[in-house]
């Protein structure tokens, strides 16, 4: 390994081993480190090493390695690793004084004052929303998802782990490490400092004296009066609607704080330490729940409006139980997402427990396909984001078509067992369909189902599928025998809503395109420049606010709007020539929430050889097409993959870099 590469990787190697080493004398089994290195994107094979042990041997300057320790009779010997200078490097002050800058193992990017100021409020909202222990400490293993949902991605900011990122905020947060019960690893925790939980000085002498310290049993005992509830209810309702929710309307409380403040509600000024006890004051308006994070090491709180459920749930009756050996379809009546029969609002990964390992097995079983964006060692490659999206929305279409099948077992030995199944639409190497086979969850009340396996009928677990279900579940149908849903007709007219596309979706256009076609003075808004906000996550509040203002400036400046329209028209004209030359250029796409098929056309805006966006065109009753909007390429691929693997020269996951999408649907 080249010395420069080794120096670059050393901090990440040290931090990963530090997750498992609990004391200076602790020896860490190298075999247990493989998942951690894979999660961090450091696969030894990518660097030309046959084993992880060989890879680690390149870092002997920082590590001590011991080989050949017996693991017991009949078992192979184990290899262990230990960090050198453990105590010295644990002490941050000693480290800063004694370790040279070019070898500072804890060194990471330094956030600027402006970046810290922008992030502090988001961190407060996340810590106010996640469920902590009685003293307010939050396990860092449960912070990743809430942070991302609130537009804070530590890895995008240059931090491999959450801990060094949070260390950038010493005035805001307290941090600590504690050994796990086994003593073989350390667990990291964080909480807001006491000063952050106090009410503003203007309230000292009234409510502040009665507000308990964070984490006390009295912290949720503030109570709103009937008049306050009546006044606040419309604002709370509006805030929950405005916050970004999942398919069932559940909103992570980490994302509600900003929406509440936007509606003039500051929960701390009302006497509440956290958002959850405030929302508990509105039981007639909201549903609340806690769910464990993916790691199971922490809990996250969610809320959603009750009125949607009441509106759709009135007069709906529960389905009768399935007959023995009588597979049946049906879910058109309303159900809660976690119940036996899914509704149109159900989300696959709430309706059933599906371990990530099963997703990986499906990717390996199915015909070879790339289920992630960018390079093979991308941070989320092993999470298979495209495959998860495909399964989730295929499930929604199958629910709409009543193609989820259910069956019970009648024999005495297996009495009470219940099964469900659907066709994933994927095939194995023999082009046999792969089915998702579910069994009733008897380990916990929710969810109702758990995934037994992804199976091929008649093979291994697929024998259960064949025994219970005939005919077998059918795959989703999107085209409905309509040719116009599959191929673009170049002989007809294409009309576009240019104002909507440009003004409302200006944040999706390429940076270079905006710089070339908008005056420089238009691109600086309230002292913020385009180059500063453009790289941020699509859901970042500052970015969204910037592009809302830029869109309005463009709307009110006809010369600029017409210039952008002319450039967009030219790109569409070139695209239609491309479609006429090769009909496969137009890619069918399905929008689950609208249950609608459209077509995607490539748009080259920066340069003719580079596709920047996808234009969504919808066939009209008149025979013409309507250009509805533009999509970033990752969202375009996700929706097009629901129908089939795109056979395209312009929409390929290896050429797409995802930075998050501002909207799932139009």
C-alpha cells in the first residue's frame, strides 16, 4: 500500500477498531471487525488484500497484532488486533499536543462558524425529538436516521462517524462513552447541555422557576389550557402537514420542530422541554408512536394526523379469516399499515418485518443487476437503496391490483399458521419468478407479518408457496395493454408547462446551467450565493428557501424566464430527435401515489453529451403529450425500475450520484 494512501486510511481504521476495543489491554477478534469495515466502505479486497488481517498488517505503526490463539478443540486459531497508545489517544488534550498534524488519528474536517450556526438548531430539534433515557442521554447508534431526516448527514460533511461530528459542538452537547455490559466494546452517548434546556431569560421569574431539569420525571408535566389548545390546534395541524412524512403520513418528530416554529409555536416558551409531551396535548388531533431504529439500540418518536384515518376508515369492516388452504385476495378496504391486510397507504417495511440480510440475499438470488448508485464501495451500496425502493412501490401497485395472496394451514400440526405472498417481478438465473413469502409474526404484536424468505416456487422454502397457493401470485401490471404507456409517439405534439418546470423546480437544474443563464446579481439572495447552497441536501431548509426565492425572482423577471424557456425548448427539441432515431430513448415510468404511467425523456442542459434531468411526459386523451415536470436522475431511475430494468444508454445507476430528492412525487 502506498504511504499516502495508508496515512489517509489510518484514522478510519483506528476509529473502527476503537468501536470494539474497550480498554488498553483489550484484544479484538479480527473476524468480528469485518462487518464494521464493510459498513464504513473499507473492504480489504478493494485494496488488493485477500484477508482483513493482511489489510490491517499495513497499519502496524498504530496496531499490535497477535496470531494463532487457540479458539478451542476442533476450531481454527484466531487473530487479534490491539490499538497502540490507547490511553494517550483517548485523551484529546494529550493527543492534540503530542501527535503531529499529519498523523492526528482523530483529525477530521473542521466545521466553519457559519456551518455550525446553521446546524445547531437542527441538532436541537433532533435531540428534542428522539427518545432518551431519564438523564437525557441518547445512544449515538440511534441518531443517524433522525439526523438525516432533518437534513444533517455527517458523512456528506466529511465525518466517517457521528461522534467526531458531534464533537464540533462542545457548547451545545455533552458527550460520553460507557462500556457495554460485556466490557468488550464502548457505547457513545450525547445530550444537550443543561443551558440548552432552560427557558429564555425573558421568562425567568415566571414559568422558568417551575420547569424541571431535563430528564426529570416532571419534564412532561406542563399542560395547556382548553383555550390554548383551541388556538394552537390549527397551527399544529398545519405544521404536521407541512413536515416531510412517510407514505402513511408519519412524521419523525425531528422534522416537526422547524415546521412548528414556522407556524409561531415554540414549545419551550410554552413550558415543554421536548416536542413529544407538547404533541401529547392534542390526542384528538394526533396519533403518536415510538419505533426502534434499524439498529434496535434507540427509539424514535413519530406523529401523524388522526383526521385522515377517520375520513378513510369510517364504515369499513374487517375482512373475514381465510379458509384453510384457500388463498384469497383482498385489501381494498381500509386497514392500518401494521394490520394483516394492507391498505393503499400501507408501507411494505411497516406491514412486514424484512431484515436487511434478506434484501442482500434477494439481490444475490435475482438476475444480476446493480441496486445502488455510483461506485461499488459507495457508502450506501450494501443497503441496496434501489432494490428497497423497488420492493416498496411494487408492493403498493400489487395492493392496488389486489394481487397479494393469503392462506391458512388446516392440519393439526400447523394449526393457526398464516401465510401471505406476492410476486416481486424479479427473476433468478433460470428466469423463474421470485416470490416474497410471509408468515404470521408470533414473536411480537407488530408487524403482523415477517418475511419467511424470497423463494422460487417448488424449490426449498418455495415448496410451502406451491403447497398453499394455486394459482401462484401474479406480477404487477403497469401498462394495462396500452401501447402509449410503453413507447413515445413522435408524430404527435408535446406541450410543456414551462413556468411550473422552471419556477417550481429550479433547484433541480444543473449548477452550470443556472450560472450561464441567470444574471449574477439574481443568484445572490440575502447574502447567500448559489454555489454555497447548491451542494446541500435537497431537503435542507436553507437550500429549499433559497430556491423558492430564486424561482419567484425568475417568475417576476420575464427576460430571464424567457431565456431559460428558450434553452429548455432547445434541449427538448434535441431530445425528440433522439427519440425519433431510437424509440428506446423514452423510458416508461410509474408514479405509485398517482397510480399513473408516463414516459421519461433525457434532457441535456449543461452540454449535449451529458444528461442532467429527466422530463416527465404524460399521454393525454387528445393524443398529445403534456410535459409535466423534471426529475433528478436518481428519482427517475427509482420510478422507472418499477416497470422493468431500463434498457437505456442514458439512465444507468453507475452514472448517477444521489444527493437526496426534494419530493418523491409531483
